[in-house]
C-alpha cells in the first residue's frame, strides 16, 4: 500500500523549515466521506469527497494558522488534506499550496481552488458552517484494499496549524454504506466524532508537510 511520507528524515526537515507544534485541534462531525478507487491506487479517476457541517467550526486564527501566501496576510504554508485509517495502515496526504487560497470579502470563508487537477479541485472552510474538500486524480493515492473500519480526515492550515478533524468510524455514531472491501468504494455518512481522535496516523503523528512545499 502507498503510505504518506513520514519518518525521522522528514521530521528533521520540518524542524529546519521552522515548523512548530499543532496550534489547535478541532474535532468536527463528518457529514460525508466518499473515497473511490476505480483505477486502483494510482488511478486517474480516484476521488475523495469530504463534507463536515458543524456549527462549532472556527476560522483559522491569526497569520500562523492562515494558509494564504505571506503577501496576502497568511503564513505562506498553505494547507494539507490527509485521509487515513489506523485499522488498515493506509493513508494519503495532498498538499494545498498557499497560492490557491483566498478569503471572501466578509472574511468568513477560506477557499482553496486548483483547476489543474494536481491537488484538490476545491477546499472550503466556512466559519460555523462547513469544511468541504473535493479531490480527483492520481494524487488520491488511497488504496481501498480491505474493510477500512475507521477513517480519519484532517484538514490543516498554516505553520502553527489549525487541524479540522473528522472520524468516520463504523463502531461509532456513523452509517457506513460501503466499507472499501470491494477495493473500489468507501462511503460513510452522518458521523459523530466518536473517540475524540484527531488524525491519528499509523506512526502516531502527522507531519506538517505544508511547510515542505
């Protein structure tokens, strides 16, 4: 299976780049998570569709959490979307560079957009409303090779990141329509954040890979 880049070498690189500890971990409910693997682990039609609707969603606070480029008032670090399953050890991480991030005039909606198809088509963070991501392409390197059991989604922004975390756990308050064991589709809906875990990875910690791009 293809795993997210982790290890001591990347931890050292993170330290050299000035990355810091996670600033805020926010647990939010999961409205929907769809992962498709019609072409296998590196298929061009692979897709992730993620949605959380939660009134507790807060906006990134201050420049250190802001994913925009420095001239626009942000940290310059962009963001990262990570999907992982502790049960299967599978994970995929997609960098969201700062150049793709904007904020609306009201200041209540952070939007990432990429029309190239290289990262995610769109990522939205709207205060008190939602976090949403749609990504399609070979960069969605998540391998549906077994029952995923429990899947975590983490959206990170900034150099001292804010992490928005949803857990799709069949054992919790969650409806799993397809568990991924057909090697093609995982679909879960209406999930509470059972267990209070914020993106636990197979190695025990996620790196702030945004600072490496």
